[in-house]
């Protein structure tokens, strides 16, 4: 593949019980090592940090068995997981787009379930990814002046 976009904190942090953050921290380097051994050097592997979730998030990944236990601490667990993931991505010399950073002041774009985002936010995500790829591949493609701005 030319590009792999990867993110997994929301899923992982709601599946591994009380030790979810510790298991996430242990599994992330393993995943990167495995991918490094399998992927050609030309593949752009880009980690996407998890976007902010609401205090009372609801969604398909919050299954009833874990919903109550996870919901109260999911926001802070995501911040911790993002911090660790970005450090790990840097150690492995991979790329990262910190979506949490870009969207922390655009919470009004979040859907009512507290997890998903509206169409404008998704256009911004696509724009961030495409700009990142243009910078990475240095193909003299300049989208920088076309970054989407919105309130």
C-alpha cells in the first residue's frame, strides 16, 4: 500500500477492561514493529490521534458490558493514550497527525453521540491528511493555501 492511516485508541480503551491504558501502551510498539517488518519502506504509515470525546459519550464501540465502566474515564484515558501514542510514533520515526489537537477547539462539530463528527470536520480531516501527504511526498503539490478554515 502507498498509505496506511491508523488509529485505535477509542476501540482499544473500551475493550481491555481496567488495564486498558497499560495494555494499549504495551501493544502499540508491538504493532509498529510488526508493521515495520511487513510494509515496504515507501508506504506512508500515518498515525491519527483520537479526537476529543464528550463526557457522556455514546456510540457503537461502547457496548453495554463496558459502557458504564469506560464512559466516566474515557476522555482522560484518550488524552493519556494520545500522549503515549505520539511519543511512540516519534520513537519509531513514523508520521502522526494530531487530530485531538486540531479539533480540541471545535467541539461544536461533534455529533450528538459525543464521539463522531459532522461533515465539515471530516472535510477538515481529509484536508489535513492530503496536505500531510503532499508534504511527505514532496511532489511540488501545494495545498497549504487551501487549508479549510471554519468556525
